[in-house]
């Protein structure tokens, strides 16, 4: 295969660096930064969001249980009641947020 110089091309910067790194048969030049400090900071941020959401959900569950409203109490026991009860829609919204945040947290915590 003709080289870049034989074609009159001289690649510089990242293209040249990538070509040089990929040429090493032992892959010794394929060393990349892991950004552990930033990954840890991101994980801590996600945990803080999850902790706040956990508290909100606990508070909503407690309020439903102590409300005296039987349908609201049942919404803590039955999913169908939860999603169909107008008074429980804040909990449904928080549970939807939980699903998104927890999925992202579990995916990123594998660093």
C-alpha cells in the first residue's frame, strides 16, 4: 500500500498520531486516559440526584399512607391504582424520572 508521502499527502495532528498509534504491532502505543476523577465526580452527582429523588418518593409514599384516602393508600400497593389515580401522578412522574436516572447511573457506574 502506498504511503501518504508517496501520494503527496502529509497528515499532521490527530490523523498522524492515530496512524502512528495503530501501526504498532504490539499495541503498546494504544494508551488512553480514563478520566477517573471526572467519572467519579459524575457518579457522585448522579448519586446526589438519586438520593434527592429517593427522599421525594419516600415523602410521597408517607403522605399517601397517612392521607386517610383509601385509593391513595392502594396506589402504594397496586400499580394499576397508582397510574390511574389523579392524586398519584406526582409519584408516577418521580418513578419515571427514577427509571431514567437509575439506568444512566448503572450504565456509567461501570467505569
